[in-house]
C-alpha cells in the first residue's frame, strides 16, 4: 500500500516518478520551489513539426506557476501554447571523482516540470510575470527599472506552466567506490561548485 502524500507533496505521476535511483526523487512542493527559486535558467522543450526543440530561457516562479518569456515571434513559445511542454532547471553543486571512471558522478539538484503551455493574455498578469522574471534575476530590480511600455508588452510573449506535475531529483555526498578499488592510486572525493555573483560593472 502506498502512503498518502504529506502536506505540500504532489504524488508522482507516470512522468515524474523516478525509475533510476528512485531514492533521489523528491516530490514535495517546498523542495521543488526552492530549486526553481535558486536557479536562473530553464531549459524548455517541445515537440515541433521539425522534431524536438529545447531552448534555454529566463523564468520566474510565482506561487504554483512557472512563467517563461521571449519575443512575441518566438517559435518555441508559439508552438507551446495549449501544447505539452517540459521544463527543467538544474543546480550543479559539485564534481564527484571516484577511483574508477565508472563511478564518477555529479552532485546536483534538479527539477522537471510537465504541463500544458498557457499564453498569458491578461495585461495585469503579463506585467506581474515580467516583473517577477526581472526580480528573479536581480531582487527588487523591477521597482527601479522603467516598466514596459505598451509596445514592449506587445512584443513580449509570456507562457505559464502550472507546477502541479513537477518533481525534483538530487544527489549529494562523496563518491561510492567499490571495495576492490580502495587501493587504486587515484584521488577520490568531491570538488564543490558554486555560482557566485561578481562585482557589478557599471555601464
């Protein structure tokens, strides 16, 4: 018998349930939201007439909605309206170096979101989404920068994805060396990686 999901946890679907390393799967909304809030780039995929297409995009999360944006003529965003969409965000936390090549790995936190793209047509939601994307890149920036003009709004397309079908996958910790490799003369351990904001350069 499967235990019911805890508060804030979405039960995995056929698409979000992890099959390889299921112990790394996380389905609670707090973890999914935290990873999305820390990341800066989403890779968004659709199935087009020419085949699969995946593009990197800036994004923002507002409550349980993921907002993506691009030019009004963006072919991927146009094709994603009322169509299946998959968006992924990955945070790379470290390189995992084992004594064998086979057991090398990465420490990471990632989210996969499945949904149907919804074009944002309401002007208030459109403005809210664009402000959220600006603030996701630099907190508080939307209050400082000039807001979009009417023509700029028309030239920008915003797509919304519901986060109801989303899951996280994480790996942390040291390499898992085979006992037989314990005396192999190679260094074994982890090399942490972090994304650090540098000193601002004035325009």
